[in-house]
C-alpha cells in the first residue's frame, strides 16, 4: 500500500480561519440573546453599526495596501472584531461612538501593525479602551436591565423606535440608565456585604451576582463551553484567567466585611468576566503561544482584572488587563518554549541554546 | 566662508535630518506639551532660542575648551540659556510659563540641543553654527506646531485657542471652534495621542521621501539617447 510521504506538521486540519471565526460568531449568540432580552435592541444595533464600519474600513485599507480584498474579508476576522466590540459597548451607545471605536480598532490597531495575524494588541480591546478614556460619560451609560425594580415601575428595555432614536438622533438616555453591579459595589462605603446586598436593588433581586448581569455572564460561559467543545481553543487561557481572578477574590474576601472586595461568585459572574475569558483572552494572535504560556497569560489577566476592579478608578478592567498582558506576551513566550522532541528539558531559550 | 553650504544646512535641519522626525531627539517635551498650538508654539520658540544661543556660544569657545571637559561646558552653556529663556517667559508670558511648567527647565535635557552642540557647533565657525541652530530649531518647532495643531483639532475641536497667552490680548479672538460645543476626543490630548500622531507624521515623511526617491530613480534609469550598442560591462552611468 502506497502511503503519502509526510513531513511535519503532522496534524492536518481542514479548519480554516473562516471556520474558526464563524464558530466564534456562533458562540456569541447566547450572550447576544440575553443582552437583547435585558437591554432591548441596543446591542444588535451596536453590532450592526460596528460590522458595517469594520467591513468598510477593512476593504478600504486592504485596497490601500494592495492586498486581496475578497480573500481577507471572507476570513471574517474584521467581523469578529466588530461583533466583540459591539457586545462590549453599552447598548444604545450613540452611533458615532461605535463607528469611531471600530474604525480605530481596524485601521490603527490591526492594519497599521501589519493586518491579520500581526497585530500585537487585541483590536477590539484597543477600540474599547480608546472610547473609554475619550468618552467616559457615554461609555458608562449602561441601561437598567429589564425587570429591575427600583423606586418607580420595573425597568423596561426601550422599545424599537426609542432605541433607534437614541442611537441615531442622540436623544438623552438618562431615564434608562442605572449603575451596573460592579459600579454599585465599588461605591459601597461602610456596609457589610450582606447588608449592602439587601439595600441595593441590583443585588437584592439577583440570585448570585447582581440582577441581569449574572445571566449575561452565564450565557457567555455557555458560548465559551461550546467553543471549547469544538476545540477552537484550549482550556489554558480561559481557565487560567478565571483561576487567577478566583484566587485573588478568595484572598480578599474576608467573609463579607465592609472592606472586603466581593466574593468569588460575584467576580466570576460580573461585568465582562466570562465574555473576556472565552472571547477576548483566547485570541490566538495577541496571547502567548505555548499552552504553559497561555495559562500564565490568563492567570495574570485574572489578577490584573481583580486589582483594577478593587483598587483602580474604573469599575471593570478587562480591556486594560488584556492590553497590559498583550505587551507581556512575547516576554512570556521567551521563558516558556515548549519541549522539543528529543530534548528533555524546556528551559528558557537561552538555557536551551547553551545545551545545544 | 563662501564654501559653507547654507542650503544643505537648512535642508538638513528642516527635513532630511529633522530633530523630531528623523533623529527622534527631544521627544519628551515634544510628546508632553503638544496638546495645543499655543503650548507647542511656546515650547518651540523657547527651544529655538536656546538652540541658537547655545550653538553660537559653543562655536565661539570651540578653540578654548578641551575635549575632556567639553560636555560639562556645553551643558553649562545650555543651562544658562535655558534659565534666561525661563526668566523671560516668566516675565512676559506668565500664564504660558505656568502651563508649560517643568518642561521649560527640561529644555536643558533636550538631546537635540546637546547633539547639535556636539556634532556641529563645536566644529564650525560662528555663522554656520548659528544658522544650523536656527534651522534645527525651526525644524523642531515646525513638527511641534503641526503636532499641536493636529492634536488640538482632533482632541478638543479647536484651533489657535488661548493664543493670547503668547501674543497678548490682541490674539484673544484668534481661536475658533471647529465642531461646536461639547466636542472632545480625549485620547488625542492624552499621551497616547501624541505617540500616535508622531508615528503617523514620521510615516508620512517616509512616504514622501520614498516617493521622491522613486521619482529620482526613474529619471536616472530613463534610457539614454544616442548609441544603442550593447554593453556587457556594467550599466551606463
């Protein structure tokens, strides 16, 4: 029987970039459904605006760079960046906010560094951070999750027409906004955690970590598990991040005194934790390369997220943590090369070259 | 003195060897205070004054100061001129002086100035040295000004705002708002914006240079008229 002679790499995979990106897009669906259920069509509009902007920018830049436009557009990577940014932005963000962030992400964070596969920083997170430090007011205007009981009638997600008006006409959305659980928790002054939970509607009406937001996180966790099951990425980075965050939360949660920093469950199911762990930290381009490296990368992101959440100025910290560790990824790679076949040890690159 | 290439000196200072875009010297003040045109212009003029003064002084003492102690001597000279400039700004543009703050005394540490003293003024007679200081200072100031204008327009939506800080009450209505009230793109005012715009300016300069070179190369390789005999020993020069 004749066998084809084979040389490395020995694992052949019919998977294309396109397939991977499509899987990521599919996996965001549960989170998208929950966000839409809680906040109305705002997130859908975000994604729509971001996608159009991303495709236009990508095509324009590819044309400028004299690259095949159709080929790169069909790998859906620009679309994934747009969808991730759209999910991260507050629902009903004004349209120019989304356009600015997406254009910045695609043009500056992705293409100025060499395009697909060459960007040292996560484009979606760059877009997010630029918006966050430039337009703090608009970026912190989160809606009250539908069904939340405050002083008045239960909050309802704004209907279709209202949403359109807010996004495109710039009508005020003050009537709809409310502090996110992370925000509220940050401003707890002097109450025991149990007391604080009872007094704050966001927590009193939730099950584990704040009304509405816990479901957002669980939905993204489901999407993440789907991606893990399809072997789109390995468990190292997301588990590392959740572990880093949990350990930090464990050490700083003294049973709920007034100076404690939130339980493990609170941190795991708040803000962008699950979204980050499965959709941002797992980006193969900007993270460390080896399994060991990715685990360290994830752990450090979890730790930094906790540090900024607890002692920083911003309520959530995922974007900053990811960008900081993007900086560190080459450094991690340098010290965690995988063991090569035939060599017993995998030290740093320096040590190994001495052995050779 | 007639063989001094003043054209060359000005081309180097303004473009080919621009302190900000090519040598990448003095980036600290360049990035830190280029948030608006008035700040940029203030610091650009101060740097220009120090650069011309120090180049003249260094050129004058170049035969008296030995190699071993030249760096401390240069730094002393630069520090003297910087202090003078600082006092002048304190006297005439006090508010701008307060806004620029630490970055005026920090002109002493601007490597572009020490670099010019070392590389040019200490080896040249008075006039070329002074001219080089002027051109390098103008080159630095021009980049600072462009950077300040771009960051002010994109960052705060104004142009030439608060120019009265530098030119007195006559300039109080020079500024104009481009995008209306409430506009602000904070990242451009913050340090990341400075890095971004500087990077883009350097890229722009490189693009212009490479276009220029391509054009020159085209002219050079254009087929020569005349003999069409085949040459086998290298290209026709």
